[in-house]
C-alpha cells in the first residue's frame, strides 16, 4: 500500500512537471505528454527517440542508480525502479504506442503488469535466461585508444553504419498504424493448408506459406514514406564508448542488442575491443608502467633531478643524490596505471636509468679522472 501511495505522488509530481513544461513550450500541444508519469522525461529522452536512444538512456541511468552502487540511498532506488518502468514501456513498440496515445491509463489491464526492475536490469545487461528469441549476428569492432585514454578515461564517439527500425512507422512498414490488417487469406496465421490428391483415395494435406502475406499474417495497405515499406533504414550513427580508467589492452566492451535491427529478430550485440596504440615514452605491463631516462656521467656520479611529464600532464620529479649505476631502476609506487576495478589504486612506475658517457675527453680530464678515481674503481671491482 505504501508503494502505491508513493507511486501516486510521483505521478502527481510528474504531472505537474509535464503541465509546467507544456505551459512553457505552448506550441507542443499536438505532442503533449499523455497523462501519468512522463516516461520520456524519466529517461531524459525526446519523444521521437529511437530504440537505441531509449536503450542508451536506460543503460546509463540503470547503471548509475542501481542499489548496489548506492547502498541505502532510497531516492536512487526509487529512481532505479522508475527508470526500469519507463524502459519497459518505451522499449516495447506496442506498449509505447498505447502509452503515446492513452498514457499509463491505457496500459492498465493486461499490458500494465510491470516486471521486477531487477529482472529488467538482469535481462538488459545479460546473464538473463531469456535467449529463446532469434538473435541477429554480433558485430565485432576494434577501437584504437592511447595510453593516455586508458590512464585518464575518455568517452569516444564512434561512428558506425547501422540498420535501424524505421522510427517513423516503428518497423511496421505502414504509413499509419491502422493500415496494418490481419491477412484474410490465412486469418493471420501466415500459413495455409492445401490438399491435393497424390493417388486415388489418398489426399495429402500440406502446409504452405501464405502467398498473399508471405507468411507474415499481416497485410500492409499503405507504405511508409520514410522506409518505403522496408521497415528498416540504414544510416550513420554514433556509438558512445566509455573507455574507463585502467581498462586493459584487448578489453571488450559489449553493447547489448545494438547491432543491426530487423523487424522480427533481436539485434545482435556490438562488441568493441580496445587496442592500445604504442606510446613513445611509456610501456605498460599489467598495471605497471615502464620508461627510460638518460643521465650524464657527471649526474651518475653526483646525483640528478629529472621532471617527467605523466600521462595526465602532471609533472613528477625524480631526484637522486647518490651514485646511479647504469641500468638502475627507480621505482615509484602509485604512479603506474589505475587499476580498472579500483582506479584510486594504481600500479608502479619503473624508470630505468641509462648513463650516457661523453664521446671523448681531453688528456687533462683523463689525468684528473685517473688521479681522482683510480683507487675507487679498483675497490668497487
Ligand atoms: Zn496470409
Ligand atoms: Zn517506415
């Protein structure tokens, strides 16, 4: 009972918000939001958003609001449920149509059963058991990223060519929703039973695809001007890839059901594999970074200071006052790559020191070195 009261007051609030919004925008009269919660506003999308925009909005919000990420935050949990409800309705072409025309009131009755928001989440992000629907092929793509991208994190807009359900007719192929009628030839079954005599007294009954509707069971009496009745359109699209801090090379980012759309099958996934382009200064191994730095003979003997520009532009300083052997490795904790599962923790940075000797010295310098160093060198060996 408490839940439904809460929902009612949310609905009331949203109604108020919708009413105010329409007041301000005035001209939107024809597109006015239907009564009840504004699912489009809940997902933060436009009313003509296509399936992908709906999924993207749900994916971002659901991840952000999931109670696992917001323990004890009742407001986040309420929003999480609301977002699931909005997604459930808008991602279903039929429910969306009813909702657009009649609002949540229209969805009451047999369509109104809302599923558990956690099931919706589970099914969306995979791991769900509902795989019985035919699924289109997965699309695999490589995405080149720099070490800087993996260190700092970056959102990359990837241009892809994609087939989508026509958003004008929402995949029906018809100009108006009413122009799709049940095929009278097969009564919507898509198949016909025919009988023919194979021998006297023997009649074979065969099931054939209905020639009138090509097995679809539906007849479209007018053609959608946008897709010319093909139900799908192909176009360039942008895929927003979140390269997270510390993702390893070869990491795969899956966009569930973002592949080519077809009217009757579930789209395949788009799978992006990260490929790191080599960095001029840093080499990565796991969460550690490796680099080389050269110093002079004098610096090797008397100490040195170096400023290193890190992948995020910060300057870090290496300082040594003692003698540095060639090949010495200076180790700096917490200056390696961020760990993907906990980016506040980082690996190590290893700086290997190379010593560059002068290409020649004068005889005076040679004498001076002999005088100063001969004893030491013997001792060290
Ligand atoms: Zn038919
Ligand atoms: Zn169309």
